[in-house]
C-alpha cells in the first residue's frame, strides 16, 4: 500500500534542528526504487527533476549515485521545501539544485522552467506517492509538464499504488483507497488504464511496468513510438 498520507513533519517522526525531516517510507523504498532508476540513468548526463520531493531524502540518495546528473527537487509545501533545502545543505553535493516550488496542477509547473533559471530539457522526471493523494488535475498537470519538458529520449517514472483494470492489486491497497476517498473525495488510488490514457493524450506512452515491494509499482513513460508494449517486469 502507499506509504504516507500525513504531511511530513506532522507525522510524529523527529525533526532535526536544521529542519530536516525523516520519512519512514524512504528507508523502506529508496533501494528498490533506485534499482529501477539506475537501469535508465546509469552512464547518462543531464537534468533530472523530482516532482513532489517530500523530505528531500530520495533526491540526496539518488544524486550520490549519479555525479554526472544534475538533480532538481521540487514541492509546494513550505515545510517540505525547507527540509529539502536542509538535506541538500547537509549532503553538500554539487549536483543538487535548490528546490523549485512547483504546483503540478499548473501544466507549466513554474516560471523557472521557462525563464532559464531552472533545468534545461529533462532526461527524466521522477514522482513518488503523489497522484493518489492529490486531485486528478495534479496528474493531468504532471503529464502535461513532462510532455513539455522531457528530452526526446527522456522518461517519466511514476511510483506508488495503482489499480489494474479497475481492480486493486492487494486488499491493503483497497483499504487504503477507501481511507483516502473518505478523507478527500478527489483522492484515491489511480487505475493504470486511466493513467495510460492521460499519457496517450499528451504524446507519452507506457513503456514499462515494474512490480515493487509492498504492492507498489513503477510506471515508466516515454515519448510515443509504435511498438510500445508496456511490458510488466519484476523489480
């Protein structure tokens, strides 16, 4: 099932004096997520944007593995943005840029994506545990922005729980989905078919579905070409 719905910093976990937040989910999922991302990112250079960076722990871990990539974290929550900045300072890595304030419900994302102060064309966009705890317009904006800013050879990686053909992949995900919808009628575990249709509408195609621990998936999208199969693989 999905791994957080409470704002980081208000979930009872410790907050460092410098503002660094700690997400329990990070400690469970960063290695399996990186195992998937590494297959695409290894040996490449360019800009990678994390949409909805939360605490900032993932972007630090990924940046350590990829000195030739420039990582751009982002979020909208002020507490999260402060934590991302603090983790960036703590890590001292030269390939992490200051966090961008990106509202994914806006297809343009933010002014920095257009005025030269942000990244150039993106090698990849990574987004974890966002689309199920946000209105559908956030997923729409995420895909519209990815289609706008990804390089021709770029990828969008989407991590979290998903339904297949209208059915949950595990009872725990079904229970979680119910709890989400009770909290906000616009939230909920999304169906792969709906996500795929959204991607098709902006010229992206589902090229890989990777099974992950705890009944999660990574969906990988690329620019549409004939022959895209969206094959299911094991994480």
